[in-house]
C-alpha cells in the first residue's frame, strides 16, 4: 500500500486477523495466479513494478549500516541521568533507510524525571548541530517508566509498538510490552522478544547525578523544564514553523510524556491508509474469496 513490497513472512506477521501460515501461503499463491499481486525475488507487491523491490533492497542495505551507528548512539545516550530505556523507531526500525533518513529514538525515563532527562539530552543535541550530526539524535518520543502504555491505539501505533527496536533497558522494555498487549488486537500474529536488549549497569557518575536530583530540587526543576519547553513548543505551533520534512512543529506533552502531536502527522497518515485500503477493497471484492 505504501510502495514497500513484503516478504511472505511479513505479510503473515502484519495481517489484521489470526490465520494459520499454511492458509496464508495458499492465498498468496492464489492472488499471484490472479495477477492481484506480483512477486519480485522474495518480495510481493500489489504493483507490477520491479523497481520497488530494488528500492527496498537498497534501503535495507543502508539500514544495516545505519543501525550500527544507532547501536553506538544508544550506548552513549544510556549514560545520561534518568534514562532507563532506548529504542529505535521510525523507518529504521522497519529495516529501511535512504539518504534522508534520521535515527529516531524512543526513550523511557525514570519516574517523574522525564523533563530533566530530556533537557540534559537536548542540551547535548545542540552541540551535534556544530558537527552536522543532529539527524543521528532525533530524540522525539519520551515516556515515563510509570506511563508505559501508548495512549493512541490504532493500526499505526500498533505497528510502531511491534516494530520498535529496543537497544538498551531490557527490564523497562519488558514492562513496556506488557503494558501494550493491546497491539495484538491489530496484529495478532506478532511475537515480541526482548532477549537481544542490553542492560548496562548504572555507572557511578550517573548514580551520583541522579542522587543529587532525587529530592525536592529535582521535582522543581523537572516541573520548570516542562513548563518552559511546552511554552516554547506552543509558540512554534502558533507560528506554524515547519520541521525539515515540511510538517508543522507540534508537541503533545504532559508530566510523563513528550512526543510529536498525533493530530498532525499520525492523523494524516491514517486517513491516507483508510483511503488506500478502501480503494483496494473496492477493486478486488467482487471476485476474491476470503481466507478460510
């Protein structure tokens, strides 16, 4: 639907209903015989365009290289105070990258210290602009370890949950997935494992800094940084400032979360998804049999 051909296994994993894999294989073969889908190497597409397969392979190769950098960045950022988990989201978590790809980071912080952690990390990000490396540090989604459940529950967020690539914080990510089992309603064939996640012991300097701010001063600063940041972002939205992708800059934030406003990008994408899905259903519903 979005110019990204899938393997047989991926089609199975992302189906909205639970089916035996044998039925899926049989249905794929039937669809191909009816010229409803087309196979290029190990990929299947609803478009008869071989270049989409080549584009995917090139994107997968670039993603492998970029993921090596992402691992190093996650390891480095794990030393920041109050950081409890770091994962990769966005297109890179789907194993795809191009020349414009960023490293989108999903960060879980200690309870009631999200804004302290975020401020420290974004102060460091200011330095990355000097080296033109800011696209490696897109720290755009933060949640508190006490608010792990994703608020918006739809096919878009379900895909983001199951494709999230955790790199640091096995304990907190295990709790994250337990808090988001609702994703199986949309993607019942998915299986999530946290066995590859690193768990780095808290270094002395990190424990020392956290101890210094684990009292009333830390509470005050966390609330202060939240107010300052949300006020600045509200002003950016009012002025309709655009990010490097041409999207209006807007933040959805609270005491325990800070993320891009879902009413901007997410809502638009879901509308496109619904329209394309309806178009496909209208095109094929007259002669395709349902999966048994």
